[in-house]
């Protein structure tokens, strides 16, 4: 619709075509709203599809296949060492990307959603300027910021070199270095370390923290890392990289820390130290939207910002930066704009580390519960007595549950082992529905998961 002065009008405009944006747009259109999406990419999907999560999960599927073939030697089934064809891998990932983009575009067209390819910036709290070779203006009743996040790059050590890359560049698999330095301790760093080591690269992980994956349960992380250490070259904690120098065909890294070498060289360096809200070019100062002290947009449970006409979802509002979180928030936002009373108030946000073995958890961790001064008990049992795990020679797994000793309500669950990402769904559902620890313990589980013995285990906390 045009206002008659060259300015277009939209009832609901979504800035960003990633999961938070397109899920909000789809839901809003289903509820009868007139919707326009503005995004820089040629189709819906955003950085999630074109540069991040989809690429990562496709490539991690390759690592599962490689390690499964190697693991089969235990059973007496021998395969030749894998031959890696990077061009074919890149083509395969591109085919996945294209297929998903086509599906999203088909859905958009079916719902009658208008899409404008370009870069949006706020003129004021009711007007956008869109640049895409030409400039146009778009007046809106409601706007959603769903522009995602970008990788952090510490400028003090990120010298300009093609041998030093961030996580999104690392997923392009332009080549396979013989040696790799991974700087970071979060899930992206661990998944990339897992990927490159499976493809044959010698990977060294360095983190200034005293532990990896600081937001996860230490008991579970320690088990994962004890197994990952078997495929990684080295893990150096409490170690700070002070400089990176391009020597021509390698990167020389210097360190500070106890019992670490002063310097060492690598064929490639990946910097994966976190992500920040992608607010570049949005001209947020022309609105009344407020940011928190970390640079993320502040919102309430209905995804409203401090500007009454503007909402925000996904990575731009902070951690956890997850596809499913953004998608759920997008749905809530659309329903609020349509006049519903929806709120984003989950009890259990699923978190998964796609390494080998996988680590998945939901609800609260021991640390989070203790910070609130709440009493809790835990039950933890290894998979060493689970027949399915033993028969597949993957009995290093563990299942852990945290519950309130008075109400017996389940507060959190964590799983380490193959298929933990799928198995954690039981914990998510249980916590969201207010199930008690005893409900899960008394539930019959296929192929025995260990939960049947939780009744007999003494409290560990």
C-alpha cells in the first residue's frame, strides 16, 4: 500500500529473514495481518541458513558418519580411511541451503507476505528507510527487529590475515589445515573443534577461562571433554592469547598462562569467542529502543521494546542464541501484534552441544539453582549398566536430574551420550508440564535409559 507521497505502508514489518523473523511473519500472516519482510539475503533464512547453523549441522552430520565408520572397527567391520572431497561437501551443503530457501520462499508466497531485499534503517519510530540500490521509505504500525548476531572479533589480536577466521568463515571449508588453533570455550568453538578434528586436522583449543562451556553443568562438561581430549591435540585453559602474527604461511601465537609454551605456530586460527547483537546500519538512535549494558535490546515477556511500536526477538535480545528460542519468540511477537495475550515465559529452553558425545540439558543447572538459594537434590547414573549403550559400545553416557526435595518437581535435566539431543525432549516436556522427579523415574523407557533406577540412588547433593 502507498501513502500517496512515495512512501509505502505496512501493518507489520519484519527486519531480518532468519528464524525469529520468518516465524513471526508466517504466524502474523496466518492471523490475518499484512506483513512485509526486509532482509539483505536473496531469500528467507538469514544468517542461520546462509552462514551459520544449517551449515554447521550439515557438516557435523559428516563427523558422525566418519566417527561411526571408525568406531565400527570395534565390532569387526573395517572401512578404508575416508577421502575428503571438499568441493563435493560444499556442493552438498549448498544443495541443502537452496532446498530450504526454496521451501521458505514457497511458504512466504502462499501466505501473501511481501519481501523487500535490502538494508533497513530507522528514520523514526514509525518509518524505515530501505536501501537496495535505490532508497524507499516504509511507514509501519508495528516493526520487529530480528537481525540476529555477528561474531565478535577482538581487535587487539585479530590481525588482518586470511589465515585467521571467525566461525562463519570456518564453516566454508575452503581447505583443511594440518594444524589449527581454536580460540574460545563456548559451544561454537567446541563444535568446530569436533568438526575439524574428525576431518583430520590437529586441533588445539585455548581459552582464558578455567573451564569450557561455563554455562553448562561441570559434571557433564567434564565427561564430554574427557572423551573429546582423545581426539583433540591439546586443550589449554587459563591461557590468554596475547598476539597472532602472520609469518607468511602460518600464524604464530603467543600466550600468557601457567605451564604453556611462550609461542607456537598453526596453519589456521579460528576465533570463536562469542557473538554480539547485529544492529549495524539500523540507526537505533532514531527510535526510543533501549539497549542493556551488553549492547542487546531490552524487551519484556511480550517481546516489546521500550518503543511502543517496535518489538525484538532472537539473538538481538541476548543469550541463549538459539534457532528454537528465536522461532518461539517470533511466534509470541506475532500473536501480541495481532491482539493476543501471549508471553515468552519458558521453564525449559533446550541446549545442545553437537560434539561426540553430545551434551544436552534443559531447565536449571545446579549453579543457577544455588545462586537463588534454593534447596535441590540430584540423581545421576551412568549408562554403563544400560544394555542398549553396552551393545553399541557407547556406555560412557550419563543422565542427571535435578529436583526440589520438598515438592519433588523436576528442575533440570542433563544428558551426555549419543542422541542426547533427541533424548532431552523428555526432560523439556516434563519441566514445562510441571512433572515430578518421581513421574519420570516411574515411567517405562524403551531399551532402558537408567531412569528406572533413580529411586534407589542416594542423593548426591
